[in-house]
């Protein structure tokens, strides 16, 4: 392609009009490169953007989108309670030109932790992409653990009421901070690599728990978080060859590895650990 058509295409791709579901239009620039550390990277299935590419949106442009404000009293990242304003995460796919089949949102943090927002989470908890805390922008937000900044973005909720309990795992708030990238995805595509083919009820319980818990940091193929870089297949080998280590690590990882970055699940009882072992073992046994 000529230099001129390349320039025109680049300009077209970088300046699209985002239309809110309310019909109001706001001009959002979808830049092909990061201009500022606070830009939000967006990826996944985006209309007008070639597969595999991402775009960058400024904090100021996000502020032009419709926002909701809540007094949030039950977010562990906000103590004391705070007034949070932000964009409804379930409205974000339409606001930012996601493909019609890409309703699911995943939120990537700067440490490769990835929070997942499937349809059921939207329905139960109505998460928000936070832009202001007590009216302030991210550089004035309270600091998180280790004096880390909670920006550039964090995700919270108006209020959280656990929607389910599976064995000893209770539905958990998905409230990451340090969010740098949002992807719009097709939900079945994201979960296919970790969905069991077996109909065994324990395996399905293990799957449902791992889907909300382990998948944030552990990946299978290109799906899931890569905070750990240990895949479901590798975890499966540990579950089948060293069940004692598997159980102890889940209950209290720092007891085995003092520098562990893994979230502990100290409330998991014997049937819960057994369900997780049964589920993960299916990956170790799967034909290559
Ligand atoms: C917050 C991120 C996070 C979550 C959630 C998480 N893990 Fe991990 N996991 C890690 C990291 C990082 C490691 C690498 C070593 C470390 O830091 O503990 C790891 C290591 C492991 C190991 C290896 C232990 C060894 O001997 O090397 C196992 C097994 C494991 N995880 C299983 C699980 C299971 C099962 C779940 C869900 C119940 C889970 N993890 C949830 C981050 C996580």
C-alpha cells in the first residue's frame, strides 16, 4: 500500500466515534500507541481493529463516557468507605466498539493477574471501572498494600453480595487495582481451554472454583492470567503426583514458599480440595 493510503488508514483507525448506548456521542481517540502511562489499553474483539492489535485510550477521553457514582462500603481496597465514580463495566463493550459477540471483559493488571467478568458476574454484581475516588484522579488515590499506587485503573462494585457457594468456595469480589488493560472477549472462547469434558459432578465443582480463583493467575494456552506462568496442565501433574503438596500450597502457599505471590485459600475443606484435585488431574491425563 502507498504511504498515502497507509496514512489515511492509520488516521481512520485511530479516530473512531464511540457511541454510547444512550445515543449520546463522545469522541474517543483509539491510538495505536501508548501516549501516557495512564492510557487504558483495550484489546480483544474490537470492531475496526485487526485481530491481535490493541488500542490506547486516554484517561481524559474515558471521563467523557457516562459514569455512575456510588458510596462503596464493602470494597477491601477502600477503607475507610469511599465515593467511587466510574463506567459500568457491562456497558463498556458497547461504549468502546467491541464486537457484538464480545460481551465478556477481562482486566489485566501490571503483574499479569487477570480478572474475569463473565455475564453471571455482571448480572450479580454490576462492576465499575473506577475513574475517581472521592472525586480525585488516580494520582491522588490512597495507596494499596506495599505503598503501591492503585492506579491507573481499578475495578469495584456498588455493593457485593456473594451470589453462590460451591463446596467451601464462596463467590468472591473481583476488585483488582493496577489495571492497565481491558479485553472484550467471547465468553465461551475464554473458558473452552479449561472446561472439562467429563460429567463427573466433583470435576465440575472443581472447574467452577478454578474458573473464579486459579484462572486469574494460572493460564491454559493463551487464556487466563500469567502472574504464575504455571499452566493448568502443570498444576494437574502436581495434583496427581503430589496431592499433599497441592493441598498444602492452596491452603497456605507462604508456609511452603515464603516469597509466594499466590492467594491463599485457607477456608477450603477436604471435599473442596478433592474436587480441585479431581478437576486439575483431568489436564495431566489429557492426551497431548
Ligand atoms: C493471585 C494469583 C494466584 C492465584 C489466584 C492462584 N495461584 Fe497458584 N501460583 C501463583 C504463583 C505466582 C505461583 C508461583 C509460586 C508462588 O509465587 O507461589 C503459583 C504456584 C502454584 C502451584 C505450584 C506450587 C509448587 O510447588 O511450585 C500450584 C500447585 C498452584 N499454584 C495451584 C493453584 C490453584 C489450584 C489455584 C486455585 C485454587 C491457584 N494456584 C490460585 C499464583 C496464584
